[in-house]
């Protein structure tokens, strides 16, 4: 991302201390947040232009209600961008039950608009490798 545009004001959130240490060596982030993401995370709402998360919607990781938390964290007009393995939408029961309904509820409540909801190839090497990309714009 830094090669594409001068993104300097970026925070990184990661619950695993070891992973956060690796991230620190890259010197890419302004704040390093060592915590889990969950609904009512305690982070200040309406503070980010964009939230990007990759590969965190997997069994035992983020729950669907984190989508609502991401929506709360971005400013009006900001974006939430999620990439994940498409197969987890069906394989993980919690996502099967709650992910689409959470996305649709936030849209019907006028909190965000779904900009992209599509699959793409070569996301990872195991299984079909098909990824899913969501882009939401907060209203
Ligand atoms: C499969 S890795 C993906 C790492 C990287 N983003 C990528 O795409 O290669 C999942 C990451 O999510 C983190 N994680 C797990 N549960 C989390 C939670 N509740 N909140 C925030 N991060 C979490 C893990 O520590 C791990 O670093």
C-alpha cells in the first residue's frame, strides 16, 4: 500500500504479541494495538477513514458482529474492506448463521452500503483458493 500511495497514518491491531513484534520491525504503523477485535472493543468510534482486515474471518477468530464494530470505527463516508476465504462463509457455522444477516441489517439500518461482495481467485493455496472480497461504505 505504501508503494501505491503515501499511507502513513495507519494503526495495526493484533492480539498475538509475537505477531505484533514482527509488525513493529516493519515500521509501517503509527499505533500498535495489542488486543482482540470484538463488539464494543473500547476503541474510539468514527475515527478511521478505512478499516482493512485480511484472513481474520476464520473459525475461532473474528465473529460476525465484528462487522458492526468495524462499521462503528470508520467515519461517515469511510470504508470497511474485508477479504476472507470464501469457503468459510459456509463452513463456519457462526458465519453461515450471522454474517449475511449482519451485513444486510447494517444496510437496512442505513449504516452502510455494500459496494462489493464478490469472489476472486488465488486467495490462498489450500482448497479451491477462492477468496471473497467485501467493501462497505459507511453512510
Ligand atoms: C490467518 S491470520 C491472517 C494474517 C494476515 N492478515 C494474512 O492475511 O496473512 C489471522 C490473524 O488474526 C488474528 N486474530 C485472531 N483472532 C482475532 C481477534 N478476535 N481480533 C483480532 N485479530 C485476531 C490472529 O492473531 C492472526 O494474526
